C-alpha cells in the first residue's frame, strides 16, 4: 500500500469512529478532477479532506477546490502521516 493509501485508511477509520458521513469521489470521466479525497458531513458541517504523503502538497487544482469549499463556508483539511492522528481533534474545534 502506498504511503498516501495508508493515510486514507487512517482517515476512513477516524471518520467512521466519529460517525461522520463521507464519500470518496472518483476523478476522471464523470468525476471532478481536483476534488478532495474525502467529502464529509460532520455535525452539520461540510468538510473537504485532501490526503497527501511524504511532504507532498496539494496541486493548484486541488487548492482551487479547497478554496471553493472555504468560500462556501465549509472547512478543509490537508492531512499526511505527520498530522493525520490530530484530525479528530481538529474537526471538533470551533
């Protein structure tokens, strides 16, 4: 499994434990390229989560989608192996 895949597995486990609704949109064809890896609804909030590994950063297109979510008053997180364990705490912050 890739390092990014391991991050995604952890995110799935955290979101499931929290009782959050989430889906992982597919890109290409009919999908939306640049959409975050996870689209989440948690406690009435819309959240986009982009997963990375090895210090990688979101692409310009991914940053564009994350900025659109923030503009619509949603929340966004970029997680990697260094901060994925803090996701639960960050999602519960006001």
